[in-house]
């Protein structure tokens, strides 16, 4: 979440690679909303929807543990392809949690979604931010990105986004300087070592990750680096000699993965990082299916890495 103007507000900004009409319809069509709304592992059932000022959206969110959450959204403003204002988190027997304002705008075929959640007090905003982070609620907007990617290009991808309290140049360095990269990228419980690192367009790295019982080797080949906004590289698992192999715990995992990292300033001391991860090259249907089913695990893995990155940044600022 980026810094909001007022202390009782929470702000989220996302950019989707699709025209505003496609993003608007993904938001407002119940059949499409059912494909992505909610944290990973959640599904929803819409009971009724009346998209107009004074209208409502009544739905049940089904948690992965079987718990049902009844919700009734009340709409105050509806400007097609431009603006939504509504109350969220309430029902007939409880008041809403906060007021939401969502702005949609298109530029060069891409749509920016600016969302502001307004709460009764700064304390309520802080508690809600903690709750959303713990519940994985920000994954909702990553799921929307994956849905948009699928409907617009037919590709299966994985998205994860996180905002960090540091300038964009600091975040870029964390991804491109091996001494930084190796300290946070490995999943929780693993350490990482670069055996060869040449991070530049056309360059490559060879590295290992270990938790003391399992050691995995991999290589990355860098295709594009645009300082300080974008990095694109491919990754493959390898053996100890650097020969391409398969994931040691998932032999049906795609052989080659493409990673795109976007860095966006959200203020003088805050940066949004968006990771887009997808299989590339020759990919078999069964490998795509394994990739799709692993999104929950990918979220946990990247979240653990991002937690370490957040701690490293905080430690360097002390």
C-alpha cells in the first residue's frame, strides 16, 4: 500500500495491461468478478447486484477453510469506466468497515486503478492495513492482473506486488547488486550464494540455494535492464556443473521461467515493486497446470522473500 494523503486513508495503485473497458468490466460483471475477487484460495457467490448510485452488491465470500463471509456493498457513485464509490465490509446486521473510492484511467492502452479506503480514524487505518496484509488481501489485485493477462493474451502468469518504504534507486540496487540480492531472494529458511554474477543485458548468473538439507542450483539470463524501472530475466534449475535440469522437488515444473520486475515510485521514499512470473519457451500442458495450481505456494515463497527484503531495507536505514 502506498502512502495516502490523510492518516485515516489507505491507498492502492495498480497498472493493468489492458484498456479501461476491459478492467471496468472485470470489476463490475459478476461472472468475471468470480474469477478473481478475494485473497488467494477464496471464492465468491453473488446473490444480487444493482450497479447504480443507491444500488448494492450482495455476495458471500467463501474462505479456504470453509468459513463464509456475507457482504453487502452499497454504491454511492458509479461513473462508467471512470469512478466507483461504495461502502465495503458491511451487511444488513453490521455497519461497513470503510468507504472505498476507485478511479480508473487509461493511457497508452494500459489502465491505472487508484483505490482509496477511508476509515474512521488513523488507528483504524493502521489496524486494517495489518489485517489486510496478514489475510493476503492485497493478493486480490494480483489475481486481477492474472485474470486480465489471461483474457487479453491467453497467457497463464503469476503476479505479486509489494510497496517498500525506500526510494526507487534503493530497490533497484537490491535486485541488481549480487551482495544485496543474495541476502533476501531465497525462500524463508534458505540461504543463497552467487558462484558467478554478471547482471547486465546479455549477462547471466549461476547460484545455489540451500537450507542445510537440500541444495538447489540455478541460472538466470538477463534480457533487459532499464535503470531504475524494469528488469527482465529468465531462470532455469541446473545441476552443480551448470547443466540445465528440473526442479528437484517438482519434475513437472516448467523448465524455463521468465521474470519481469517493475519498479514504480509512489513518493520520495516509497516504491512499488511488481513481479510478473510466467513459463516460457516450449511448455507442456501438464506443466502449465502444475504452474497454475502452485500460485498459492508462489505467493508464500515470494512473500517470505519480500519480508526479508523489507527487514534488510529497514536495517540499512537505522
